[in-house]
């Protein structure tokens, strides 16, 4: 009598990196209830995520974007340096086009928003763990919208950060060791590139898109 022998596959070993305890506990409960998944480590900040990834070598890291010590993007960059085959899925509340772009550029293979339901997150985990990319339609639309804007230069980003502090042109110039006229010139470029009319709108749009954070 022939017997059908099935090979049992190992569960997807997952590292959860999120600084919010309730979020981690919720994700752990959901993931561990799946027969093909298990949480093998949990990190509360980006630096811990890097160390635990190196120690536990999970199949996938579920990474929040904004965390203390090291951000999710910084952690992703370091993890990908340690292991070029690392598979990282961003799970975050941040939906700015610049946030998404930076995460994927850092090495993340997927990007899922925290308001996604269980039936959207679990397929994303399985897809990224198997080596696929996972960019949902809403995330893809954000990335497409980014192409309409010209990228800010490093110096323009510095001016924008000072602008977000509520500084006047003279104060920005003093902070960055440039002339006031040069500060005004950078500000003019920022307004044009962000397609806004004034300073307040520039800061609001920059925060919304994920160009700057507070």
C-alpha cells in the first residue's frame, strides 16, 4: 500500500519591531495564531531590531517606520548591510509618499499601512517572506504622486527644517551660516518645488508627505 508522504514546511520566523506595546501584542497574537507563522523576536526600537535580526536571523522583519534610538529606515539600511537577502515589510501609520520612497530605497520589500485589515496584512507577510515585493494599490498611488514633485536638495531640506521651527529668514541664515538673501533664495526654491504659496503651507505639505517629521 502506497503512503502519501507530505513534507512539513517550517513556519515563517518573524521579528516584530514596534515601540508600542499594544501594537506588538496584537501582532503577536494574530501571527502566532497562523499555522505557518511564528514570532521569534520583538524589538522596541530600531537599534534593538538590528541586534535581534543579527542574533535570531528571522525570515522576515515586520518594521515600524518611526521608532526611538534608530528609525525603521535606519534599521532597514543596517540590516540589509548585514544580510543582503534580508526581507523587510514596513508596517506603519505613515502614508506620505516620501516615507514610502525612503523605506523602499532603504531595502524594504513591502509597505503596508497599520489600518490594513488582517486579510491584507497576512498575505503581505507571506509574499515578502517568499521573496516577492508587496506594494498595495493605495501605496502605489502615493509613489506615483511623488513623481510630480521635484526633489529638494540637502541644503533646501536644512532650510525647510529651520523653517518648520518657526524661524524668520534672518534666523535661518544665522543658523545655517548663510546670508539672508541666500536663505530667501532657498525658500523661493522650496515653495516652487513643493507647489505651495507660503511658508506655513510649505511646512504643512512637507509633514504630510513625510519629508520632515516632528
